[in-house]
């Protein structure tokens, strides 16, 4: 009898421990899903409040070196348009043709050389790397107190031939060191 009570208690403790572990993983997954939804919304809004000198029938969102996020954007933007332009999402890397992109999102680190090359083109660059705008990127997405904020380097945008809405510029927040 005592042995079976011990087995039941041991099983219960094991179940509670596994449940707690599963809940922690689920909570982490929920946090990642929420963060990705916010990033997806930001990218769309950034493109809505930016003007390119040339308009095209298809607006190309590019995601650098992150196939999973690229697939997420494809799903999120499946039925959306940007003005009258259809939206196309593609995953790119160093060897990809960057000229087709109007917006490139860098979820990971990017080299100074690549950003310098891109900054000469009318491409809205958005990145998560801490020194992204110092490297020549236009918009830096950052986490501050578990909220995602953004900082816009309008000088870089203007040099690339992009005009960012004053409404969006007023929401830009300087990151704290």
C-alpha cells in the first residue's frame, strides 16, 4: 500500500514537473509568436509610410537569411496590397539579387559591407542589430522593457531616395545605451 502511494506521488510529481516545463515552453513560444506578429505589423506600416521615387506593380519584401520569418510574412501578407501594388515576399542571402527588393528586413546581424552596398539603392532597410543605423541601415527595431520600438535614421533614408512620413518620424525613439 505504501509502495503504491509512493508510486502515485512520484508520478504526480513527475507530471507536475513535466507540465511546468511544457507551460514554460508554451509561454516562450507565445512570446515569440507575439513578437513576430508585432514585427510583421511594423514592416507593413513602415512600407505604408514610406515613399519610393518609382512605383511598381509588385512590392518586394525581402527577408535576409531567415526562411522561417520569410514564410511567416508570406502568410501574413497573402491577401494584402500596398496601395495598388501586389506584395511578394522572398528570402534572400548574399548571393541574391538585391535590386528587386524595396524593403529588406535583417532579423540577424548584417555586415557593414552589405549595408553600404544596399544604402546606395532605394531600399528601406530594417534590422535588429544593435548598431544597425550606425552601419548604414534606415530603421532599427529594438526591445525596451519588453516592448518593441524603432529608431529611424532619416538621413540614411533621404540618401537612398526614400521619403519617410513625418507621422512615422515623430514616433521614432532614440534607443538608450
